[in-house]
C-alpha cells in the first residue's frame, strides 16, 4: 500500500496542478471557441457539408467557419464526432500547431 501511495503522490498529484493550469482536459471545440473569441471576437459555427451512407451507418462531413471563411473540416459517424474533428483541424491551422 505504501508503494501505491508513493506512486500516486509522485505521478498523479505532482502533475495535477499542471493539468488543471494548462486545461489539458478540454476538447477541441472548446479550445477553438475560446481561441477565436479571444483573438478575433468571432464565435465559430459548424455546417454539415455532406452526409453519406445508409441511415444505420451514416458518415458526416462538417466544416467549421469563422464568419464565411472555412477554417477546418472533419468527418465522423455522428455530427458531434465530425464537429470535433473539424474543430481539431481548424484549431491546428489557426494556431499553427
């Protein structure tokens, strides 16, 4: 039990403040929204560009936009997953990661 406690103190508790400070737990939709609102004062919007496949196995292509400018695209088996991929693509492009 002592080893487990020591492991948690060294590897978990010691990094917890870093994780909370850097907000490493945020998803890309949150990150891109915070970034764009702070930098250009525009809230991004998402638009379904294409749907394909049968109803039981759809695939969605979604674009993320700042105003009328598309900054990223993503695909997924749901609109939410496609939006997250689009946000990741857009975030990487606008922050040059």
